[in-house]
C-alpha cells in the first residue's frame, strides 16, 4: 500500500486582489510537507510549487499528477491551507479555494472545490482524505467514495476541516501558545502538526485520522487561546486505517486493555469504535477461533462487520500454513456460501 499526499498553500496575492497575504499559510504548507516526508508511513508528499499556485490549472495539474499514480490499495490525501469563499448566489453554491491569481469578488478566478473533489473521487485509491484549513471549510460536503463493483474493499473518504457547524471563518494568525515553529503556522494546522510531531498517549504505534482529530480537538479546547474546533466527516470509511506514526515516547503512552476472550468477545470488541488497534496476531494464533470470528462477522451482514472480516480473512490467507488454513476454512466456508 502506498500513501501519497499533495499539499496546497497559496499565500501570496496581488496588491489589487483584495485578498490578504499570510505568511502563516505558506509556513503551514511547508511544515506539512516536511512532517509527511519525515514519516516512514508516507510514500510521497508533493508540495505544490510557487509557479503552480498561481492558477487553478497549475494546482489541478499537480493534484492530478499524484492522483494518476494511485493504485487500488493506496491512500490519497490532499491538504489545502489558504483562503476559502462561498458564494450563495452561484448555481449550486459551493466552496471555492483561492489560488494566487484569485481576486476577492471574482469567483471565476478561484478554484472550485468540485474540481478537486472530482480528481480525488476518480483516483484509484481506496481511501481519499481531504484536510481543509480555510474559511467556509464547514460548508464542504462529504467527499464521496466509489463502491467497487468487484467487491474489493473500498474504505471511502474523509474530510477533516478547520471549522465546524455554523462557524465560517478560520483564523490565519498563528497560535502563540504553540511552540516555535508551529506558532508560525495557522492555528488549526499548527495544532494538527503538533499532534503529528509529538504523538498521542494512545498505546498504538500508529494513529488513525480519528485519533488525530480527537487529539487536535482536545488540544484546541484546552488551549489558552480561544479556537473553533475542527470537524471530521466520514463517507463509507472505516475509522481503522493507520496513517501516521505515533511519535510519543512509548513510556508516556497509556497501557493497552486486555485481549478479548472467546468468539463473542472478539466480535463485540472488533465492532466497537475504539482508539486502540487490537493485535490480531493474538487472534490468528488459533485458526479455529479465527474462523469462528470471521464467520460470525460475515453472518451479521453489516458493511462494517464484513469489512473487518475481509481484512482478517486476507491475513489468514497470507499467514496460515495449509493445515492451519484447513482448520480455519472449516469454520468459515458455510458462512461464505450463505
């Protein structure tokens, strides 16, 4: 699986554009690129260049370049830091993202979020993620997924935004409570990058978007500077995919809970939203137990249960020797044929 990212941060605008230039935007974009490049979990991170940021075409060419590299098992993430606008008098009102040639009251000079959405939707990646740090980001709709007709696991999409509910304006000037150089970033991006750089107390070595969102929300809520809280919207996605390395010292993290015992407890634990990644190797030590759990998950006929069963079944196929697989398959075969 490859994890590919594009970071967009238009920060400089013409003197007659009516749009303020903010150093915090470019600092945020550069820091995202540095942090993702320094995380071994990410295959590549493309920072959109100054020349490309001038026009909507330049930005979309960069996004499409990375989208075309994705394959069905990949994660594709776009990070946008900049100005956002929302004109309700346009047909099908939608959020627009600024580029460096945008002008304040000229919607046609901005990048329609739908163009970005289309490129992301059409990519082959199984999980698409948009992080939007701009005004009116709370107006962004679900990104949407593309259900695969062949039944291959599609993990859908996630939109993580700087604003929530009816709060339309995102702060640009950095949060002084954050350590340098994160204080030079926008408040939302600074707090998010702080989590990515410091990690969390979660016992797992890798973090999901949900864990990151919760940590950012808690950090902004506790901050001595007043902040809006971020919002996360999932569409067909399972909040289980690990995307970032947890950089906190293991000695400072919480201890993981005890392992489940028996089929019912395993199923209940796997289906319950959690911030701890269960070590499935403990389940896979017993082929018969693994088969019972997978069969029960399949029999529930829920998308979430079947997605988890699919992942366990994949690992069983990869790890079990022929005799072990026979014991596993003896428990699973009947459920799969129903």
